C-alpha cells in the first residue's frame, strides 16, 4: 500500500506503464487517422485492448489504495486542480479504449487483437460495404474517442507541467516519489 512518504511498486509500475502507453496511443491515433495510415489500425486496436486490461487493474488498485496525498499544504486552488486533473486522466484512460471498442466493434469494422478476432467485421455480402451493428452507439463511440483525445492531450500537458513545477520550483519530492526515490 502507498504511504505519504513512499508509493508501492505496483502504483509506480502501473502509473508509468499506462502513462507511456497512453502517450504513444494518443500520438499514433492522431497520426494514423489524420494521414489515413490504415496498416496501423489493427496495431492500435490490439495495443488498445491489451492496455485496457492493465487500466482496469489500475482503477481497482486506485479504489483500494486511495488517491496520493499531497506532500504538504499547497494553496487550495492547486490541490483542486491536481485532483480534477487526476480524475480526468483516470476516467480518460478508461473511456478511450471503451469508446474505441464501441466505435470499431459496433461500427462493423471489427476488432482483431494481435491476429485473434475479438469482434468480427460486418460486411454486407451483397454490396461489399461495411455496415454498422448499432449506428447510434458506434457514433457515440467515435465522437467520444476523438474529443476525449483532444481533452487528454491538454490534460496530460497540464499534468506534466504540474509535475515539473513541483520538481523545479517547489523543489519537493512529488516527482521523485512517483519515480520510487
Ligand atoms: C487505449 C487507449 C486509446 C487511446 C489513447 C486512443 C487514442 C486515439 C486517438 C487520439 C485517435 C485519433 C482521433 C480519432 O480519430 O478518433 C484514435 C483513433 C482511432 N482509434 Fe483509438 N485509442 C485507444 C484505444 C483504441 C481501441 C481499444 C480501439 C478499438 C478496439 C481504437 C480504435 C481506433 C480507431 C478505429 C481509430 C481511427 C478513427 C478514424 O480514423 O476515424 N482505439 N485513437
Ligand atoms: C511523462 C509524463 C508524466 C509525468 C512526469 C507524470 C508524473 C506524475 C506524478 C509525479 C504523479 C504523482 C502526483 C502526486 O503525488 O500527487 C502522477 C500521478 C498521476 N498520473 Fe502522471 N505523469 C505523467 C504522465 C501521465 C499520463 C500520460 C497519465 C494518464 C493518461 C497520468 C496519470 C496519472 C494519474 C491518474 C495520477 C494519480 C495517481 C495514480 O493514479 O497513480 N500521468 N503523475
């Protein structure tokens, strides 16, 4: 379990694994959809589903373990901003893979995870066109996936700036604590 002085190895491992995976997924997601790099789609979906399992473990651990306690009394505005940022990040990590699966699965595109067919595609044999299994939910998934993507980019930048501020200006152990030092 975490203590105010030291985080458990599980907290640290889950934070950094998911942090780097999310940054990579955001970058690849925007890149492949803007430049229409279709060969990357199956890789994006495969890693997205795989990291979802780790994200669920992290959410369970966060509920069991509680949120990190600030190292000292910061101004109330800063503490509130940090809390809101952490909530957006953790909910965002849950909703990105869920919305991606809704979009691909119910949009009829199908989901293959490292070659294993998790949800088959839905092509109309007569027309050869991909048809949605549930158009409304697929659209909700697509909308959430794209817009939450933008929100997360801004929130991650804010979160990184906060970590740097603690390290460089406040000169406290917030970043070092998450690095296990
Ligand atoms: C794990 C976290 C994930 C992150 C951070 C993420 C991020 C993104 C981002 C930023 C985009 C570009 C914006 C957009 O066009 O929607 C994107 C596109 C896409 N993502 Fe994800 N994604 C994740 C998981 C998944 C999963 C699990 C699936 C499906 C199983 C998926 C399927 C897709 C598809 C099909 C696109 C292309 C959308 C298009 O071209 O219109 N994503 N992703
Ligand atoms: C290189 C980039 C990153 C740095 C330097 C960083 C740094 C930190 C630090 C120092 C903390 C501890 C805050 C405290 O003690 O109050 C923290 C917590 C947290 N970070 Fe990051 N982080 C980064 C990227 C990310 C990303 C990409 C995500 C998710 C998308 C994320 C999600 C979280 C969450 C949810 C917490 C709350 C504690 C937890 O659930 O483990 N971080 N981060």
